[in-house]
C-alpha cells in the first residue's frame, strides 16, 4: 500500500496546474498491467483524442503483460510461463515480441557483466516464494537455505536458452531452468508503448517513466523520485522531455525477518538481496535499457556501476544504505529543483 501511495503521489506531481484559461490536462490510471499502477498523462488536447491514445497504450501494455507473465496461462497464448513449463521438453513457438525481448535481455546480461540475468528464474523463484509465504504469515517467515540457492544457481546460464529467430521458438534445454523478466519487462514494455504513442505523453508503469515529448507548451514534465522511507517528499525531482526514467529500490517488494529487510533485487554473486543501495535512478533514451540498468546499478559496486552507466550512455543517481548520494556528472542537468 505504501508503494501504491508513493506512486499516486508521483502521479500527482506529474499533473500540471489546470485552471480557467489554461490548457486541459488528462490522466488515465490502469491497475491491470504488470501488477502495479500505470498512469498515462497528456496536456492540451481533446478528451476524446486523449482517451483513444491512452487506451491504445493500455492495449499495448496488456499484450506485453500477458506475454511476459510467468504465473498465469492465457487461452490461445504461448507466454513466458509456457516456455518455462516446457523446459527440457520442447521448443515453444512464441510471438516475435518475445524473441525481441529475450535477445535484448541476452545483450543486457553481457552489457551488465551478468548483474542482470533474466535466466536466473530458479533463484528468483526461491526468493519469491519465501517472500510470499512471509507476507502471508510473518510469524512463520524463513530464509531459503544456502544449499537450495546454490543448487538453483547451477541452472542460470544462457547456453541452455535456445532462441531460434527464424522459427520464432524459445527452448530451455535444462528442465530446471526458468526465465523471469521482472527486472526489465515494465521498462521495455513502456518503451514500446511510448514508441507508438503521440508526442507529448507521459507514461508511468509502476514508476518506469517514459516521456514521448514535452508538454504541449514545450515545457518539460516533472517526475518525482520516491523517498525509500515512504515520506511525502521526494529524493529528487527531474525534468523529462523525451527520456526514460527508471528507479529500483529496496522498498518496493520485501519481507522482514529478525529486523532485517529482504527485498526483491538479488545479487547473482551472493544469491542474496543486493546490500549496497536503497535506491538507484537511471535516465537514458531507451526505456528497456533504463530498466535493466536500474537493476544492474542496484547490484554492482558504485565504481563498476559508474563505468557501466558511462559505457551505456546513461545518467544515474545512487542512494546507498548509509544515506550517501552519488551521481554521474550529467545527472544534475535533469534536476528540476
Ligand atoms: P521493479 O520490478 O520493482 O521495478 P526491478 O526493475 O529492479 O524492480 O526488478 C526487480 C525484479 O527483477 C524482481 O522482482 C525479480 O523478479 C527480478 N530480479 C531481481 N534481481 C535480478 C537480477 N539480478 N537479474 C535479473 N532479474 C532480477
Ligand atoms: Mg529494472
């Protein structure tokens, strides 16, 4: 619920002032994609045109939501769950968008020096299940065993992920392997939706923000970066004309045990929640890359993250667990305050 409120607050900040004589602002909110809150905002157009464009964005996001879902089946659709269910059994014929996402994920894996690995579904599932159980019954919360994590980590390589572009099939040859694209799917899908949207829209899928151009009066959008402690203020407010802005944090999904927080971003080296940062924000042109980088920079040591941001042409801001801020040299150019 705290996350929900933070997102609503962020959405509120996106709203331009609207009084008599000023151009009209529009916002649509969707709760049925990627298990989070999605907002679509635009200024200065007819309500009907806005609704039409917003619904198209929503349809696009729904398409990706179903395709990349690892928990639910959809009639007549081979999605990521189908691919996982068929590990070790047979190749699965999939929509070309799945092939494109997975090829990008393979690139992100190489680019981030393996810090972002969507092929480590076996490890992520262990953490997902203990978190779900702990949230259901906090008094019975337990940690995964090291042995279980280490065993799962044997099934996270890309050699066993066979992507056949020509046949449009994906096959996990290792029966215990699974894919989980949670680290990149929202940003990737938001980016695709933004590419199809008219100029001057701001799309936020659970805080993965994408602007398709400035507001109708050529002023930039203002995007608030949530305070990890859930306060009403923001860590920072940023101008956005046509960039993707993505934040990864330790406050989004977690459980607590003996006073320690176990959140949802897992360091592939330790197989435990990444322990360096509380929040990392990335600004760059490509929304899928921004999402992958936000997770990668959350995992990697600061110096490696700085080098990666430079290599990827991204700007970033880190808040570490001691409360210290760091940022890339160009990040200040986006600051609104
Ligand atoms: P959010 O989805 O909350 O915006 P992220 O983009 O950082 O946050 O993605 C976190 C999700 O990605 C987790 O729920 C998990 O499914 C997956 N994940 C966590 N750690 C990694 C990792 N190192 N590599 C790939 N996927 C990860
Ligand atoms: Mg991410």
